[in-house]
């Protein structure tokens, strides 16, 4: 039988905190948006959608249902670790922050980001893939999944990691926002392919061996959702990185074929 957890876990206090964080994030982005008259409105819409997706996955009926239903848990995994990060990265919050700061402070922050060894390491695509996919293997292939439903600290840390690792991975693969270092399309595409393979392997392992406390039927259902639902978001990543490559090649072709001045 599928393990059923208390409906009150992790509690209303946690949900209130999640909603408050979401409101603060939206307010901060809006203030930056108001300062930039030429900032595209669709990026603000993407940010609203990203924050709403993340908050909905952690607070409300879906989040409460996920504590006793492995399939709903996988919906939360897809929303919190894949869709919300994609929407947020495309909204370019770091770029907006740098544009909103005074010139001197923006330069100082940019310099700090570029000189930090820790940030540079995090901005390596392989690091993002390892933290993202490796964290999921640790969650589902050990007893950690069972433990997070009885420990609020573990529950918060694991879900925070799922979101941040998903955001980092999406950020370093797309490089749509400001980043400390940039890598070639071929490099990022190769890492993306490896990460997609890892995600699919994990979903098949869950299908064969569900986490502790999860019935085989529930495990199979959740694994299939992870497999095919992940495909839908992965296709978006593939389209976006291919579009970036196309635009880059188009610019290179235009420059190379630009008539020389007489």
C-alpha cells in the first residue's frame, strides 16, 4: 500500500511562509520593473507565472494532496524543479536587478559574481546537472524520501534543493540571464543530453523499485508521470537552446557577409 502521511504536514505555518516569500519576490520584481520603462512586460508575466507555480506546488490543495499521493508528489516535482525554474530564468531576474541598481553598485555586484570561485563553480553546466539529477537520485533511491515526510527540516531542505538545483541547471543550460561565465552551445547541449538521460534512467528505476513506503502501482504511476511529464518541459529546453544556436549562427553569417566599406 502507498504510505499515507498526515494531511497537516508540514503545517499551515510553512504554507504561510511560502506565500509570504512569493509575495516578497513579486513585489521586488515589480519595483525593478517599474524602474525600467523598456523592460518587456512579458518577462514580468513569466516571473508571475514562475512564482505562482512554485508557491502552488508547496502551498494549497496540490501540496497537501502530494503528502499522501505519490503521483501528485511527482506533479509537485515537475512544477517545483522544472517548470517554475524555466519560467523564472526566462524572466531574467538577475539582469533586472543589475539594471535597477545604481551604476556603481551594479558594477561591484557584477565584479563580485565574476570573481567568486564558488559562483564560477556553480555556473559550470556539469555542476548544475550533477546537483539537479544527482539530488533526485539521492532523494528517490535512498530512504530520504520516506524521512522528509516526518522531519520538517529535511522536508524544507530537500524541496529547497529541488527548486534551487532546478533553477541553477536551467540557468546554466540556457544562459538567458546574466551569468559569470558562458559556454558554447555544443557544450551545453551535450550536458543537457546527459541530464535528460539521467532523468529518464531515474524514472525507470523508480518504476522498477519505488521509494520506501510507496506501492508498486503508485510507483509506476508516478514514474510514468515523471518520464513523460519531464519530456514536455525538456522539449521546451531543447527548442530554446536550438533557437539560441540558430540566432547566434544567423548573426555570425550576417557579420561575415556584411559588405566591406569602399
